[in-house]
C-alpha cells in the first residue's frame, strides 16, 4: 500500500471510529464521545498504520502493547478492535449494559485490555513496567500509552516519567491527547505544548509536537519511534469533539452523550469520509524466542532452626532470594527501603530482575502491575504505611485482577522509636478492602518463607505484613501454611478463652498462655496468619470449646484489622469477640514499652483473659 493510500485509509478509519463511539454512547445514554473524537486520528494511526501485533490474538507475547490511560475513551478502543475484526461491530451498542464486557472503562475481562484504566494518571506507570519487562525478556515489542492532558496534573504521571527517563526506556511511547478541555474546566496548560515539552524533557524524554488530527504528521513521527536511548512522548494538539462542527472544542460536553437527533447530525458530517478498517493488513510482531513464564513444581525448603531469632522482614528477603532462584518469573521492586525490607538480597543476586523505584510508591505499584500483565510475579516492598499513598493503584490492581505481590514491613507500634508516621497501623484494613485480595501476617521466619511460596503460586493481589523486631522460630521448615488456614498452638480441655493473634502479638499470646497456665487458667492460642481469607472454621471450632468467647490481639488500629475480620466472620454464630488493639494515636518509645502501654503485650492479654473468665 502506498503512503498516500495508507494516509487516506487511516484518516477515513478515524471517522469510522468516531461514528462507532457516537452510536455506542448514544445507545448507552452515557459515556464520553467527545473524548473519543479527539483521539480518533491517533488511535487509527497507531492500530491501522503503525503498531505490530496479531489482531486475532491480543495476548501474543511479542505484540506491541497499547494502554488506554484515558480510560473514559473506552468506546474508541472498543471501536478499534471491532474494526480489526476481533469484536462484532453489532456488539458496540451494548456499551455499559449489565452483562456486556464493554464496560464504561476498560477491564481485563476483554482480552485486549491488559489492565483496568479510568482512574487517571496510572497508565504510564503500567507502561513503564511493560517496557522494563520487554527489556528483561529480550523482546522488541513497544508499549504505547495514550494519555489525556488532564491526567498530567497527577503526580503519579511524573513519578513514571522520572523512572522511564532514568532507565532510558526507548521502547516506551507516551501519546498525550492535548485537547485542552477537562471535565469541568479547561486544563491548566490548555494548548501550551511547550510547557508539556519542557516538563517531559526535564525527566529525560525525547519530545515531538504534532497536530493530532493530521494523519500524515502522526505517521511520520511514529516512524521514528525507538531512535536514541530516551522514551518518547508525542504531544498531540487536538480538539475535543473533533470532526463534529456543532460541538468541536466547546466546553460542557465532557461525559455527555449525544441525543439521537444530535447523533444523526454528527454522523451525517462524518459518514461521507468514513471507511471500515476490516480486512486491512496489520504488521506482524517479530518472531523472537518466547519467555518461559512457567511456575516451578516446587520451591526448596527454608533452613531455620527452632529458636533462631529472625525478623520476619529479614525472612522475606531470604525467601525472595530462595524462591527467585527456582522461579524466573519472580521480579522485585522497592521504594528505596531495600536495606530495611531486605529485598537488597535479591538485588545482589539478580540485579537484572530488580527495579529500584525510589520514593514513589504510586508508581512502584503501577510498574509492578505492568510486570504482572506480562506474565511476571512482581514482589514490591516498602514500609507498610507508605503503601497507603498508593492505595488507588492497589485498588485498580484488584479491578485488573493483577498478580501483584505487596510486602509491607515496619508495622505497628512494635517498630519503636521511629514514631507514628512510620507505623503501619491501617494496612490490614486497607488491604482487606481490595477486591479479590489475600492478606497474610506471619509470626516467624518459617511462616514468612512458606507464605512467600504460597503468594508466588497464588493468582491475584497478595499482601504480606512483616515486622521489624526479631522473633523466635517456632515452626518446622516443612510445616504447611495454606492460604486460608490457621494454626492452633495451644489448646486444652476447659480453656476459658480463645485468643487469636498474628505477627508480634502471637509471641505475646504464647507468653500469656504460659503465665496463665501457671495460675491454672487455660487459653487456646491461634495463629491467624491468613487474615483474608480467614480460617473461620478453625477459629469457630475453638471458640465453641471456650464458651463462644474470643479475644483478638493485634498491633494495628481496631478498625478493619484482625479483630474486625474475626468478628465479621463469627458474629452470626453467636460468638462474642473482644479486641485488644492500638486504640489511640501512638508515640515513639521502645518496642516492648509501646506494646505494654497500648495494651497488646502478654500482661495485657493476661489481664483481659482474667476479666473475661
């Protein structure tokens, strides 16, 4: 196909994409047709004139990747895949209907959507992860991220831009649809492309400024992707509602579908120069060796001795190194805390599989999501409290059904002198709330390592809570720790209370059990290492033997933590659940004095058990 013919086709396909987007949103009675129209020429050029991929197999390992970061333009993405023949065109008008996979914003229910998008400012981070993964796997696919100009107000965009520039990701291309209009007002920079240019260049990007409605100019710039060693951003000046005379570049049309009469008028303007892309040849991806993203049959056992004093955060580092040696899918990321989380052990052995994300936790989670979308098993670690600033990325990872593994250290008042800003006291509540998440809280080195095995094998978002203080090893190296399980460590006839604990408070509960035994009072002690899913049956069976009386003990605020998890599961069974937790804002101090002051040490457990029995 000659150049002029190709340009004609992309231009007319763009109008067909506009028509599909209008029809779909009008049928739905909601959606963002004007946001689709501004980016239609860019999408037409990318999908039908530039990217290399198999349109029949969106998951093909060396396909160029496309992320619609401005997820509200979902109808445009769906229209492109319909014109590629992957979706029936007739299905487009099921947009936003219950039961339709064509949701208001893309999700991985669709084979061509690697991740969920729509919470703005996240797509570029995911793209960084995919681009890093391509480099790791020695593949030549490129990752294209279509962004809106409004989302460039998000700090996470610039976290991603900084890391991409630092790593010289010349296989990453950001395309910014600078249509000047936000949801309720014009964007801060409107059509000031020079300001965007200066910002991206300051982070080490190569920049190109174009007319986003000039197909020839778009294709010319795309032909030069991959040059040099910098990531590329294409700053495309566009008009919201482009191609529709009565609403183009007008305020007040964001998220507003056209009425049937307005849609007819718009389509009448577009139809004469609209053509289908069905049957158009698409460039194939390179045939390079496929990466081996297969789980091993098993992992080697840890090698601890009973009584060894090992912090669970250090056991995480040991486990990452141990299972990483057996499983090439595993990659690690950290937020400049690797010498505290002990992920630096993995870095030293496998530097090519480690990404330092620096102090930018939002971006770190997004990058991990990108790795996961390409078949890796990413373990991202930092202090648990710092994950709170990345909660939206974690939440969207849940919507994406992403296989990210998060490890938060330095939890609770047991970290001691660093004080409340560093104490993870909300993390269990936060992670439990994520769709499809698994929340694990080990008490010793063996349980930490065995739960790491489980996380690597388990599909979905997982969170491992690790502690700063050293703790004695209490389990054998071959002990099994299935997700959803619990361990009954003390139990006898005539026990008065079932005490449920995890992490540092398990150690305190065992001390309390010994002290109470000396006074002739028995308690059942359960290690609830799996907070979500919780071992309801194990805890309920124990509670029924102690008069339906349960005491939970946790180094966490009372809201949403272990106590609430247990109470929520057992409330319908008539079980009374009492909670010991950190009920007030803590302060600096030595770990043991803080456990005592906030009422979660062995003495506090003894006192509470006596009051209940």
